[in-house]
C-alpha cells in the first residue's frame, strides 16, 4: 500500500498575492547551456548503451561547468579573443560485459552537437575548448542501479511539481520561447541569450529582459536602438495573448547610449565574455524559476533518467500535478511532493503528498480518491518518465 497523502492547502493562491516574481533563463544563457549540454550527454549515452547492450547503464553528467571566455564585439564585426572553456564532468559506465565504451567520445560529440544546434553564431572549432573528465560511478551506487526489475532510488531526495501556471508564469515562459523561435529567426541580430524577469504588482506586470545582440549584423548604435525598440513593441503586442493586465517592458536596462555601451556579443551568448555557467543554477524542470512556489534545488539536467530521483521525481511531480488539475474538477492550485529512500523501489516512494487549494464550494475530501488514482497510475508506469526523457518529450530546464 503506497503512502499517498492528500490534504487541503490553506494559503493565498498565487494569482491573489500582491507580489509575484517569475524568471526564465533562455537557452543561450550560460546556466541553460550547461543544463542543455549535460542533458544532451545523458541522452546520447542512454541511446548508445541501449544500442550496444539493450539496457541503460549507470551515469550522471550533471556537473558540467562553463567558464566564460573573452571577446571584442564591435558594430559590423567583432571576434572572440579567448575561447569559452567547457568542462564535461560526471560519471559514466566505461566498461560492461567485456566491452569498453567510448564514453568520453560520446559525451564530446553530444556537447558539440548541442551547441551547434543552439548557438548559430558560435564557431565550435575556434570559440570553445572542451575538456572531458568523466569518471566511474561508486561501486555502491552502480550496484543499486542494476538491482531488481523496478529501479531502486539512488538517493534520499524529493521532487516537487505544481499546476497550473499562473498568468505571469505563462507570459514569462512564452516570451522567451517566442523571442527564440520567432523574433530571432526574422532578426539575425538577436542572440540566443535571453533572460526574462517578471514582477507582478497586483494587476501590473513589469518585464525586465536581458537580450544579447549579435554585433556583426548591426552597423551602428542607431540600428541597435531601432531593433531594440522593435523588440519592445513586439513583446508588448504578443503579451496580450497571455494576459489582460497592464504590461510594461524594459530591454537591456544597463545600456548607456551616450557612452556607446550596449549589450553586444559576437556569438549571441554572454558566455563569450561575462558569465560562467553551471548545471542547476537556472530554470527548474518546469522551465521557470518561481520563488513564489515550493521548489527543489536538485539539478535535474544530466542526471540519469533510470533511478536518479533528483531527476525522475521532479519530472513525475509536474506530470501528476498537471493531470490532477486537468482531470479533477474544483482545483484552483495543486502541489505534489514526492520523497524517496535510497535503495527502495522508485515506484513506491516514502511519501507522495498532494496538496490542493480548492475552488469555492469544492471539497478536497471528495477529490481524494481521484487524486490518488492519478498518482497510482503514474507510479505504476513510472518507467515511462525514462522513455519520455530519452525521446526528448520532457524538458529539464
């Protein structure tokens, strides 16, 4: 009998709170690049292990580090002076069933492919230096990894999920995604490093956006200012698709036109000059940083998707919360917390807690059986999370 606890949560729903803060670090931000590289390595290792042996072997690549380089962006050109340094570090099974596995080569290929696909102005051969330092996992954790039909938790840890997104959360997430997928494609001077920070004060939302511009596509500061103003107008226009609240937009507030000091980059990411990056310092697996919600501090990206509960339970909690909200009437907000014990089956957590803020007139007691059924169905099919991760159907940042 699983320990699934359903309870009513008594707190002010996020939409009714006077202040709400939401942040998203876009895919070109150094922290997100570290997350993306770590996850790309894990996924490629999973596929290679499956191809060679029919099973996923123990690995974790969630310690990737990015050290900023140095650059000299100038209007109409610019160059990278000192390459970005990327340390590919973690653990991977390098020898199995009498066969050596080229894990370092696989990890390096995954990292290079990811950067090529993500940053169109970065020259992988000249602008980046990679160092691969994958070690072997501890004997105890490797043993836990392979025991039993149902994977056993590699750690005593917890995952947290919630639903639904607030209006401000939807706005922040979609603004960054649409700058990357729409505005950037029509305007090559827009880089991939975009950070969106929102402050909602009652019914007014202020967006402060840091957006890297690519120097070679702009001839002078007038073109920069013109494109920045176009971006601000575009953001205001699409914001109405997500909220009826007043939205104020600021882009690159550190710019000083008198000193000719603006946010220019050669490659489209601040990793070329100003900012280092680490796995787990950016978005949670929901794609946002939400200080108004409970969050796990686990780095989701790069952890193995088989038995690392720091990854699986965070992703699982989000899926359970989403299903509860969409399939059970009367829920205003729902929060899911899942705790593991190391060495115990991941489909039987120490506790799975569902907290519900109900709509007026609805009883959480009457929802309890449906909520527990949803949780049990997900736990019964928990290995689907692994497949969804490998197939790229679940994002980790």
